[in-house]
C-alpha cells in the first residue's frame, strides 16, 4: 500500500525531578544536602532513510512518546536520561507543523536528522540550593515537561523524469519497458492507482549513466475539480527535472484531436499551481504501431511549432524506445549541469529553557 500523507503526534520525555536528600553516614555528622539532579527527557528525532518509500508506518501508528528522565537520587546521583525515539521517513518527505501550517523541514537527502520535539530538562536537587546561611535546604526542582507537537507529513517522490498524460496513454507500459518497474498494465483507464518509480540505465559500464522515472496515475479534463483520480498525485512530479508528455495517437482513445488532449493536460498542470507547465518537456507520441497517420502528423507539427522535442514510440513493439531512453538521458544530463539543486535548510527547534 502506497501512503504519501500522514499526521502524527509526538511527545518528548519529561525531565526527572530533582531529589531532596541529606547525607546520613557514620562519622559524618554534618554531611549536608546530597540530592541529585533529575535526568533529561528523551528527544523525538526524525531521520530520512532510503530504505523507506512510503509513510504507511505512520498512518497506522500515529502517536510517539519518548521516555522520561529518571529522578535524581541521594549521594548526588543524577538520574539517567530518557532514551530518544528516532522516526525514519523516506527521502522526499516534507514535515509541516499541523497546527500552524509552517513547513519545518524538507528531507531531500538521505540520513538527514533533526530534532522535532525536545525532551524536558531535569530538575535540580537540593544540593544546588545550599548557601553559607542556608545549609540544610529542602528546596528542589521538578523536571520540565517535554515538548508535545502535532505534525503533518507529505511525501513527494524524487525523480528526474515524470510521465504525464491521459489514462491509458501508455505510461505504465513505457516505464515497464525502460526500467525494472512492473506496474499493473491493462486495457482500461486508471489501471495505475499509485505512483511508480523506475531506474533507467543507459550506456555500458564503466561509462553507464542512470536516471529515475516517475509514473503517476493519468489525468483527465476536470481533474482539478476532483474528476477521475483528481490531482493528488501531481505532487510526485513537482521535483522532476523533465516531463514526458505522452499522447495517444491511435484511434483506440476515442478522442479525435491529439493537440486538444495535450492542451487539456497542460491546463490541469497549470491549475495545480506549482509551475509544472513551465518545466522542460518532451512530447511523446505513443502507440505508433496502431497510429492514425493524421493524428501523428498533427501532433508532430504542433510540437515543431511549439519548439518542443518530439519522439514517437511503440512500447509494445519497442520502436523508438532505445532512441527515447538516450534522448531523455542526454536532456536530463544537460539540465543537471545547468541547475544545481540547493541543499534544504535544516531546521532545529529552539532549546527549551
């Protein structure tokens, strides 16, 4: 099951209480105060990991609590600190404060680690309150409570190339031909119900190269209004460097104008509001083994007028697949060289007083 959104509640450990004690030992008639400090409560830590690819473990286990610190003891013994809790999230997860909507952190790399709830400080024992005029203090401090927060997690897959287009345009068949991904493929719309990732390798070792392709469920006209599967999966192509816009040029789609198909999807991308329509794009005519020649020619002329790269493929027969793989790899390499991905700013919660 692919889960890309979750809400969690976290509670860091409370600090242990300071101890009120006095030394009472033989031959030590005036031992004085000896109350130890309480231990610090455990933190809640979030860490990105490449071993996870979904947020399903948060959907069914939404509450996490760290251990509290132990109380101080006599003979000036400080209580043990509470154990931290480490929550693993997939790379590409964005952490939001559920109460304010503030974006806390974007886990764009593996092994990033931040503290999302700090444990409470331990209270001081009565040893700290002794003065020359107050030599037998009975004052001691309680431990501070740990932070308690509500968060919302949102996963955006990290890929170099995103496949967009109408349902049944051949996106899943394409990703199954160019990578090891094995999505469900069938001759009816909305076969794909969740995003799929595939790694495409081009060239021969040791000079080979690779890029990641994301296939998302198809869009239809009115997706922004909730038609079909809606647009909730478009977040997974927001981070891509290049979009492959697949257009079915066969008569099986039942739609007469491939250019209109292209414009409908572009309108839905623009409605999403994150600039997807402005990303570098290649137009790919699919199903050319059963293509309508007039549709193919019209789409090719449109791509030429729009100055967008155009490719024609058949994922069934394999025609144009190798050429497409290397053309996409070359374009991805050019974009990688042109744009360096900035590191996400790390965010640390302010220390509790």
